[in-house]
C-alpha cells in the first residue's frame, strides 16, 4: 500500500492511465476484429476499407505507448497481406 503522498498520487495516476490505456487497447482490438470479419466474409472492398480505418488506430496506439512500434507494423503487414490475397 502507498504510504507517502507522492506514492499515493502515483497510484491514483496509474489507475487513471490504466483506464485510458485499457479503453484504447479495446478500441484497437475492435478495429482489428472488423478487418478480420471482413476478410472472413471474402469481401475485398469491405476488407480494404476496414484495413484503412484500422491503420491510424493501430499506429495511434504506438504513439500513445499502448503498443510497440514493431507489433503494430507486424499486425498491419500481416493483415494487408491477407487482404491482398483476397483478390487472387
């Protein structure tokens, strides 16, 4: 348990940041799920649109410190590869 005023404040700040980060992570996952569903449906136009919508959300997570840069790049690359494969 936090004892000093500074550690009590840090605990409060950490709780607030955790809530914000959790919401941001959830939002990113929602966008990624929409891309996955579009790919599963086989609709290339829908999948491309969903991917374009997901990209800024994913990289916003990087700038906000929720995701690592390489993680976002890897997810984007793999999704783009799967969307591109729909045309074949």
